[in-house]
C-alpha cells in the first residue's frame, strides 16, 4: 500500500514498494494503454540497456489499467521487442498522488498543439492532441499526466527520491541524460539517444510483424477465457461500438474481462473472431459472453433495460 506524502517527497515511507526495489529504479507513471507514448519511453530506455545493467538500474513502468490489459499489452510489445523493465499495477493511481503528478484536460490537449508545432510539425502536434483526446478508450485516464522518478533504497529501509520530473503535458518526458545522471552514470557513458528515432525503429519492427497474432491456439484461447466467473467482452480498442458497450457495462458497475483483439495482434476477421462466430453466429465485434454462452453485441445490449443486463450477467 502506498502512503501519500508531500508534492515533492525526498524520502518515501518504508512500506512504499513497486515489487523488489534492489537498487535504483526509474518509474514512468503512465497508463499502459497510451500505447504510442509508453512505447516511445520504453524504446528509448531499451537503447540504454547495457548501461542500465552495468549500473544495476531497474526500470519500473507504472500501469493504471487492469492486470488483464497490461498482460495483453506486454504480449503485443514483446512480440516486437523484449520489454525493457517491469510493469506494475496501480489502478488507484496512488503513485500519481504520491509524486504530485499533474491532472487536467487542458494539459492533455492544448500544450501538445502549442509546443508541438515547432518541434514535431503540424501533423505531429495534431497526432498528440488526438492521443490526448482518446480518454474514453483508455483503461486509465489520458487527462492524468505521468512523470519519472529515480529512487534508491536507503540503509534504513526507506526509499530516497534522487530525481523527480512531473510531466506538464503528454510526451513531456524526462531527458534520459538527466535520469541516468541522477542514477550515478558517468557522463561519458550516457548514450546519446533520440526518443523519436528510437520510436521509429520500434514501429518499423512492428510493421514487419503486423498481423501476426500472439495467440497460438485460437480455439483454446476462447475456451480458456470463457471459463472464468466474470462476463467476457471480446472487442477492439478503436471500435466505436465496442467503446459504447464498455461504457454501458462500466456505467452499470459490472466487472468483466476485456480482450481487445487488435492489441493481441489479431487481424480483421482473424482466427479468434472465427472461433467466436461458431458460438455467436456473428462475425463483428463487440461480443459479450457469460458462462460460455453468447449474451449479445452492442446493438442488443443497448436495447436492454439496465436491470435486464444485470440479470443476464448474474449481477
């Protein structure tokens, strides 16, 4: 359990933990579903792995989405490259409050346009604003800015904050050189890396494996996912009908397991959808199941009264 401190804490309480804090850790507190931004940070530090290992520096990425979505994200990432650190869950955003990370719609939309045009061009600035607007499609919240902290366990068992960067807006990342310097890396050994170029390299690799599903046995995957006690929603992260179904279920307070097929590398009308259609007799998404039986798509769910939806899902 994290304990909230002041806006810029110098020492964290002894019960603060992101798993096993052995030495110095870098925390990039950001939702795992803001894929472009997370991948840019991850790809940048991946280019520094030799230095991180030499200085015994652990990378920790804080994820505010669900464990299920984090697992699926990692599968998609690691199909392209090994993930350069550990991804930990903080659904309540306690670490964001602990470090005083910023929050606000204005920060997510306006600064990327104003500051992005001279640096990234009109297209890049618009892209940043669009990513900021995707709040309704994220498991966390894109209105919540992240940041980077360099932490070190003291001899007394507490965690000392050696460096803290609170992001003012999306992509306001801490310079890698500053972070590594705070970790004690000699200036001559700090790699000269460009986040945008490292992201381009990563996306180039992603294009080569696009359409290759992370699911080896679609039939076994579908069967396994339907064996849980919760409703199961098979969807796509960009689909407006899927978003509407997610909003409906979230609004009713119904807990469900979500599988965004596109984040698993599934192509359009891929093997998993074909397996689902054998049960549902439809080929589109979203598809909601409960107890191994097809409940409905977005259209049929929207026509139901709230009590009907809850009843059919055992809530």
